[in-house]
C-alpha cells in the first residue's frame, strides 16, 4: 500500500547565538497504513525533534530548514496553524512522554475529551459522552474517571487516558514520544502490550520514539536508528534486531536488557553523543566506534543498502557501489 506518511529530506535547525545547530539532518521516512515504526537513539540524537517536526509542534528557535512531510494529500510543513489543528486529533494524534504535561491539570477528563471532539465537529453531549466512555473502555480505565482530574490518576493511568484521548476521533496515525518512559518497568511493559493490542484492533499506524531499543523489539515493524541528527540504520525491526549492521545499533542493543532474554551485564556505548553545533568530521560516530578506521575520520558515510536494511557506515559502502 501507499505510505500514509512520507518524510522527505527533512532537516530541523535550532537558531542559536553561535549560528544554526542542525538537530535533524536530511531524514527520510515512510510509514504505511497500520504500520508500527520505532525511532530509537540516545537522548539528544534528534528523535523527539523529528517527531515534533512531523507533528507540526516545533517552536522557535527550532525551524524546519529542508524537506517535506506528506500526510495523505497534504504537505504538513506548508500548512497554516489552523489547517494543522484541523488535522490534529482527527487524522493524526500525538502522545507525549508525560501526560501530566499534555493533559490540562485543572479540568476533568470529560471536559478535555469534550473540547477535543467539539473542536472537530458538531457532536451532541450524549455523543461525546458515549465516545469518551468507549475510548476509556478501550484503554481499560473505568469510565467513572471521566470525572477525575489528571493528578487523581496514577502515572500509568494518565498515559492511558492520554492515549484514549488520542483515539477519540479515530485517527489513522498516532505519534508517540517516549509514552512509557516515566513509568516503572512493569507498567511500561503492560502499556506497550496495550498500545500494540489497540493498534492491531483499530488499525492505526504508529511512530514510536524511544531511547530503549529493547522496548520495541516485539512491537514494531520498522526501525529507524538515529545518531547525531541522522538516520544511521533503518530496516525491518526483526532484521535489525537479528543482525544489526551499524556499530551504533549494535551498541544500543547491548545497552539494554532484553525484555524476555536472560539478564546479561550491559555493555553500553562508551562516551556520549556529539555536540551538534560541531559534529565530528567524517562519520559522526567515529569517536565512539569500536570499528573506526582512518577513512572514518574524513569520509562522511551515506546510507548504504545492506540486506533488507540500510546502514550509514563505511564498512557497507562497497556493498552497494
Ligand atoms: Fe564506525 Fe567507521 Fe562505520 Fe562510522 S563509518 S560506524 S566510525 S566503522
Ligand atoms: Mg526526547
């Protein structure tokens, strides 16, 4: 099927006193209807900025400098705020890391759901109530909580209440930025299972941003690994997990325990991501890469096809050319 969402050559820069800092560097992404895409990488790799750019939620000093975000017939990059607001919640929804920040603390769930629906159509009070009960039911929250304020719910319930709100108008795409990361491991796991069940039941596509690669291993179809603002590996999730090509993907996989597998000592990746105002020359990962060689310090790798995946590593350059 045709992609639902196509991100082409998307770049985002933050304007700073010392000049623009490129946080998302020529990213490409295609999401088909019903597909679950995970975007993974350490904090500061540009994955949240990418998601905010796709959702039209960037604020100054961040701005899109190149590229397009095609969603159905629209290029979201060129839409007005008003046109974007018409699409948000109805055609695509956004779920952020902490629903405490996204939900209004001084109004009940019922009032927030009502506002979200009323902004997109003419619904009777009864229709709004019925749909609100329905979506709470879907995420396993007792509808009695329509009268609750966000602070009266546990962290896990708040995230689920946020997901319920995202489902109100049956969007085809839900963008999620670390929706489970504020929760403990058990709650994380159960929320992941629930998100996956809802996705399979309702058929929406997901773009799921996380720093924890192990979290998405059993849930995502497609994986995008980001480092220093660039996609460094992309491919079917199974292929990347079974055989990570890029040394950074390998490092990330070693950095988190497998949810199912035996507990092994974690390797992690020594060092930290580069300062994006002055990324290393050549391969941006070279200062941390166990396989770095002389060429890596001068030659910028492209994304090379390797098997079912693509990898931004010079070790894969010959494979394609
Ligand atoms: Fe490592 Fe070189 Fe590949 Fe970069 S290009 S990931 S430094 S081997
Ligand atoms: Mg982030």
